[in-house]
């Protein structure tokens, strides 16, 4: 029984860890396209990030992280704070950035 539980747990961890993670951040200070461009440029320098999306209207920055990699919250906060922005909240999901874009497009 214990072996089958461990096998199932290992399988679950392996299958979920290979999915790309998306990190959504609520950010204060976003006011123009130049802001969005600067944030994208800064975040794309991180080799763990595969995609970046910035929504000025929703004050949202989302990054998609390569499978089996992670970026600590404090690193993301620091990168944005160093660029002059204040991160209010960070949420990690398995939602692809394309789905977030579609969700935000429907809301407008």
C-alpha cells in the first residue's frame, strides 16, 4: 500500500512539475506603453522566462516560466521595484499566458 501511494505521489509530482508555470503580479505604477515596454524588456532578460504580458488597464504583469524552473517572488519584486514599480500581489498558476490574454480581452 505504501509503495503504491509513493509511486502515485511521485507520478503526480513529475507530471505537474513539467508544466510551465505562470506568475501573475498586480503592479502599481503602470501608466503608459513605455512602462509596459520597460517591464517586458527587464523581465525577458531572465533566462527562466519564456513569455511576458503586461496589461496597463488591469495593472497586471504575467510571466510564463520554463518547465522545471522557478523565480523566487523576492527576485520578481526586486526586478520591478528597481524599475520603479510596486508589486502588490503575486499569484502562481498553470494558466498559459495566451489564456490570460483572452480572458482580459473578453473583459474589455
